[in-house]
C-alpha cells in the first residue's frame, strides 16, 4: 500500500543520472514543437559527367529552368501521454508526461488517447527509475467526443481489469491511477477541462468493483493530491529537449511555495541552480513558470532536478528528476 508522507519527513531520493538516456537526439522541443535534428556529415558530392561540346552544326538546346522546390507539408504532430514514474523507495508512483510523434490529424484528442493506450516505450520501461502505465493492455478506444470543455471518452471493458500482480492498495490505487492518466492526457488540450467516461458505449457512474464514483465529470484537481509529486514538472516532458533559454512549467504544493530547480550536464556538473516560487503552497497547488539559460559546448543529455530543503535536516527532500536534451545556443 502506498502512502504520501508529510513533506517534513520525506525521504531524500537519489536517482540515477539521466545522462544514461538514449544517444539519439530528440525531434521535439520542450513545448512539443518539432525542431531540426542535429545535422550529420555533409554528403559526398556526386560524380559530374564530362562536358559535351556541341559541333558547329548542332543547335543549342534551350536552357531548362530550375524546378521550384515547394516545402512539403508536415505529416506528423506531437502529443503528450501521461504515465507514472516509479519510486524505488516505496512512495507513490507519480504522473509524468512523455511526448509522442503521431500522424497529423484534426482529432488530436483521439491521437493522444491512442498514444496512451500504446503504453510506455522500451526505453521508458528500462529507465531508472522506470516508467509504467496502469491502463490494461488490450484496452481499446471506441471514441472521444468533446463539447463545451467536456471530453467523453469511450473505452472497452478491459479498462476495468486488474493486473494479476496488482498490489497497489488492493487495486484501488491501480484503478484510480489509470483514470488519472486518461484525465491528464485529455486535459492537455485547451478545449478540455473535464472528463467523463463510458465503457462499451454505456455511461459510467460507478467504476469497477472498487465502487469508485464517476457520477460527475472529473478534472485534474480530482487526482492531483494522490497522483502528482509535490513538485510536478509538466513541461518539458520526460526525455524532451530543453532549449536555451527554455521554460519549465508545472505545479507545486510545498511549504511556503518555495523550492529549488537545477539543470545538470551529462557529467553531473550544475549548469543552473535557482530558487523558485510557486503561486501557492503549504496545502494548495500553485503554478510555476521558470526560464532557464545555460551553456553547453555540444548537444547532450542532461538532468532537470527539482527539490525542497527539509526544514528539519536542512538537506534536499522530495527530489524529482529526469532526462532532458540540451543544445548549445544558436
């Protein structure tokens, strides 16, 4: 059974440096906007054929105009899916955003839900700490309807099933976690602020044998206290690029609304270490929006870290960190 410890007694978490992440450069910025890949070596020039000199009787061919190159329209877009970042010290796994590149579509909510149902990637499953999903494998999306800020998502009945090895609070944590994943994934869009559920086309008012009430739409606030870390970084996503200067945004519920944020390079060297003030704290969730400026000699994986200072020990507590991709300033 998981429990959220009081802030003052949170264990100090030390995570493996995220610079052990993949070597390939990501294709998206912290905001999810596509960015150019790191250019590779210049291609070898092609072989030029010998020049043909026309005979005096030959009529010169008319010059062929160079074709106009029209930029191709984008074929993909970026959406976010929300999974849970494991805690190796026994605290609650907490929500974490990841980016997904999907075929471009006007129905972005459906694309995001399909990315969520596909689950974490092999890289995310193998990370330390690892990322996992509580949405059951085999769950299918039957549809998403959006009207006046309400998204109604229709899923197959597999969505209610528990995994054979479920040990999270007798199944209650696992079931509520998957609801939170869906709600956060759908409310990433400005057109959605609340979510209702259907199973096999039928409205849900009571979810599963755990009797979880869903008789009215739910929001991010419904699940914040249970499934967000005390300092929740929403942008950049886990494993996304953070340009310089780059914005870091999210929510925090920490004493006096104060915490610290640092950016480390691939060798663990601190590039930035700044104090941050959220809009609210000590029992309420407040937004934060910080711009970080850093210098690195080359593109590389780094680590974004946030934490509070324990009022009792004076040492870091509630540490949250994950990999970001750093690039030199243009």
